[in-house]
C-alpha cells in the first residue's frame, strides 16, 4: 500500500533499507551465532543521522517523531531483529529525557545521543518488577546534594555497552508507585557495575545484562522530573516506544514473508512450484493480509502519538499486541512454508522465528497489554453511561 510518505520519510525508509541490505543481511547469521554486538552497524546508522531522528533540532537531532522512527525500525527489523533492538532500545532510553528532562539535561546528553556518540539504555525491570512495574526495589536515598542508589536491574538491553542509563528507583518505598523517581546515570560512575551477559534464545546480537548499584552516588541534579514522578515517566516512555516494538513486528514478519514467498516460488514438488499449491497460497495470503493490517495500525498510532494526543496508552498497546502477535504467527508459518529448509540455519527464517518471540514479552507482555486495553475500555464504557 501507498502510505503517502513525504520526501524525507521516503529517504529515511530507503536509507534504512540500504543499510539493511548492504550492512546487516550479510553478517546477521554471524552476529547471531557469535552473539556479537553490532558496533559497525551502529556506526553506520550514526553516520546516517538515524540516532537523531526523534531528537529536536536544537539538540542536534532531525526533529522527527514516532512515525519516522517506526519507518526506520521496520526496515532494520526486516533484516535482523537483534540489530533493530539495539537501535530501538536507544530510543527507549532517550524518551525519559525527551519527555521530562530539564533543558540543562537535554543540552548535556541529547547532542551526544543524536550523533550516536553515546548509546542509551532504559532500566526498570528487576527480579520482582517486570509486568508489575510498581514493584521496583532499587532505592535512591537523598544524602545532601547526592542520591545514593542500591539495587539490581535485570535483562537490560544495551546494558554494559550504553554510556547513558535512564533508571527508575524508589525514593519513598512506603508510597508505592508514587514513591518512584527517574534518574540519568553515566557508565563509569563509582558504585555502578554490570552483571553477566545473558545467553538468549533470540535477538542474540543485542546485549542484555544486569545493572548493579552499590552505594552509587549521583548528583541530585540527575533526577529526571521530580521525586514521585518515576512511575508516570516510565509509563509515558513506554506509551511512546511501543509503536517501535510494533514496527519491529512488522519488519521481521515482512522479512520472513519475503523469504518464504521466494522459496515457495523456487522449490518444486510434483513437477510444479510449491507456491502453486492452494494450501501454500492460503498461508502466504494470510501472512500478507496480517502484515499489511499490522503496518497500517502501527503507522496510524505512531501518527496519533506525534499529533500530541494526551492519552495514547490504549492505542499504543493495541499496536504492540497486534503487530507482535502477527510477527510470531508469520515467522512460524514462514518456517512451515519452507518445510525442512525453514528449520535449517542456512536460511534466515528459523532465526526470525526465534527472534520474534521476544516481541510478545518485552516492553510489557501481550497479556498485560490486553489488561491495559481492557481497563481503558471499562473507563470508556463508564463515560457512556
């Protein structure tokens, strides 16, 4: 479909596709096998100004929004979800500063982020705080002009590789969600260390590590927003970033669909191409329908967020849930279309299937997102009475 992209949006799409075809696809299998962080690709994205897409021009960015990010993330995900996760997690970590940072904080951090000089990570998840984001146990105690952090974050994307971290910690645990705060912390700060690198089923080019805070002292000026705003900052950040996860779903599904369709056209059985069999045609037709529907939803919700709408929680959850469920289904069906070949590492769809599973889990499981949508519907229904 034609989504009537303007000239700049077309340029973003085409450049992301070029980087994917020339830089990512030739090495994606090796990156996955060796669990190698894609620094060379990150440098290529930095040279093309992709890290500045959603950062205002006054801080060295391009001044675009969620929609342009979605376009770029989709194209990168078509090639490798591990690489696109590294890139998208950088945007996730940047959103707290974009949405709630002071002008001083933005001037200090955003230019380096926009240039790709320093990567970012977002840290909220803990052993007892995943879907229950209000269960954060990491503490931040104010002592004079400094906050002292203690606790451990787990499964943090870009952990150890990023230079800047936006972290949610409790300043008043007795207040529940209202006792959380957000902080910006730099790698190398005394008392801030990293745990082991996780060995994952998929997105193996993306690095996942623990963050460990042991009497980590940071200036009180490093708080983002105010004490007590941490939960709000986290939720608003995720509202803005979930279309990016949806775009990842669209991209990996598109990549799997293209691979399966090409194979089905070339593979012959019973004297004819596999694609000539109605059973295969129906699988491919359903894949095509679902991908296009996902793309339409992700794009429209991204534009809705960029419009400045105040409450986008339900819509961003819908985009994330639908597109990532489709990604899982399409990648599984792509393996099925390709049969034994699809199961072999010689072809990329087995990796795409492994990678796609995380999309239904991170940034809020799809079950939790359905809860979020359901609660929003209850409130809307109450207003109609």
